């Protein structure tokens, strides 16, 4: 395979990859991203020139946001990219100071002041990629190539991650090979290039292993796993949910015991233990000393919901309300089981009102009541119908309310490292 064709973002070359690529860079793409174009086609970003009309260029092509999220879960965080930029800029400033001392005329891109930082670089590249010629308050020559030259080419994954902070909506292209037209779309050697690379990465280092997500039980997995496939299909082979199909016990207490077992076994994978956003979870977590857990195990609760901040509740019967007392309350932290995150469209009754939370019991350890959505089975069935519609008609997804589920998955992704 050719190894010198390079890595591109939005039509600008980030790295020539003179020393080839590693498995992690390939794993940032998926097998489905493999494309074949006739050389000379304007879609091609090849650095070579070919005269043979029968030559095709094989490339991996993916949306910047997708590639950035995959790189994040492979260990290339935003913070690491910013540190790369700061180091690269410091080297540039050192060169600038040396040129001044030696009286050497500096190229324009080297002329950066001491207070120029990563944030300035990102603003400059973003503006240059949009064709802007000047930027107030920031040294700027309007040339994206000048910005990209500052990156450290020794780690193309980190250079790519930094570039995508400035150009998140751009297409990423990795040239992987050239071949004959007859081979286009039928190249077994390339068809599983990315999945095989991901297998190697995960075999080589636990740091790149899939994130293991533990929940309180099967019902949480039955929601989150198919939702991940619908909302974030590019992350499904990087996040794994624990299989509770043969587990006799569920609940917050059982999950605490699982966390302790994983810590004792020194599980190498990144592990996220996700508890409900309710009183029972808070009570079960009280005796767990999180400071003693290994750094790869994180204990989290479902995030607070705007919908839950003013939600109808049903209390026990009183003399004035024999059927139970109805009122609105902030149920974040007291009744936030997975059902509350399934969307307003799932929780709304035929009359337009929301299914109320029923206060069940008072838990002494936390001095709070535990709440539960009424009609839990009906809520789960309605959500399954919603899933079925989303699978059969993707155009329906933007019309559905996935905000609660997205908040949970975003919490998983952003807490992975």
C-alpha cells in the first residue's frame, strides 16, 4: 500500500504521512467509509500525479464530527490536542526569537507574538478555512496551510484531532492505496482495513479497549444500547453495555457490588458505572468510597433533566385527597430512573398531560422520598414503538424527543477519559 499520500481535512493536507500510518489512525474510520475515485477526479486529494486513466485512488472518508468522536474514545482527547498546539506554538515562538536575534528575515507564519496561544490558533484556522483574509486581534495571514504547518507531524492522530477542533464540520480524507479501475469497490485487502486495525489496537493496549458501561439492570441496557445504534452508530463498537440477561439481581445495591468486584479484579477496560438519578441510587452510593476506585472506573448518575425540574407528582392519599395529592416538584435526584429519560413524546398521556411520578417510600439514609413513574410497563412499550419507528423511518428521528437519552450517552462519551 502507498503510505505517502497523506491525511486531509476540508481539502487541506494535515500530514503527508511520510512514515506511514498506524492502526489507531485507521481505527478512527470505519470500513463503510472506504471509497474509490478515478485519479484526476476533483474529489481526489492525492499528492501524486498519474497519467493512467485506469488508475483509481482508494480513500477513507468521514465527517469531521464522527472522526473526532472516534478519536476521543480512542484516547485522543480535546485536552491532549490543545497541549499539542501549545507545544507546537512554543517551538514556533522559540524559532521567532532566534530569527530576531540572528537578524534573519522571518516568513510571515513565523511572526507570532509571545501571548499567542492555542485558542488563537483555532480561531485563525477556522477563519482561514472559511476564506477570511483578516481577523481582529489575532496575527493572521488567511492561509490555512500556514496554520497546519505548525502541527507536529510525528503524531497524525493528534494533529488531526487538533485540526478538527477548528474545522469540525469538514470532511476527513485518508488516502490508502491506488489500484486498477477493475478493482474499485471489490478490494478484499481494503474492505476490512479499519475493523482489523481496531482489533489490533484493542489487542495491543487496554487504553484503547471499548468502554464498558454498567447499569442498574436490563431495562437500562434495553433502552441505551439500541438508542446508541440509532443516534450514534459510529460509536457502537467502542462502547459496550454489560449483558444482564442472565443476572438474577438488579438495582443500585447490586451495581455497587459489581463496581467493587470490577475494582478488585483490576479490570483494564475503561468502566463507567451508571446509576439512576434517584433516591435509591444516592442511598446505595453512600457507603462506596469513590476515591479508592482505580482511575479507569468512574461512578456516575444519570444527568439532571430540564423536564424533571417541574414535573407532576402523586403523593399518598390524605383526608383532602383520598386518591392521592397531586403537585409539581423537581424530581431530579429522587425519581430519575431510565423511564424519565425516554422523551416527552413517550411520557405524555392521551389528554396531553405528563405521566406523574408516584412517591413510593421515604429512605431514612438520604432523608428523601423515592419516586417512580406511573404506568412503567406502558412507558416502556411506548418507547419500544418509538424505537421501531426510528429504525424503519430515520426521517422520523428529528421529530421525536431524544434529548434525555442523548444527555446520558453524551455523559458516557465525555466521561470516557
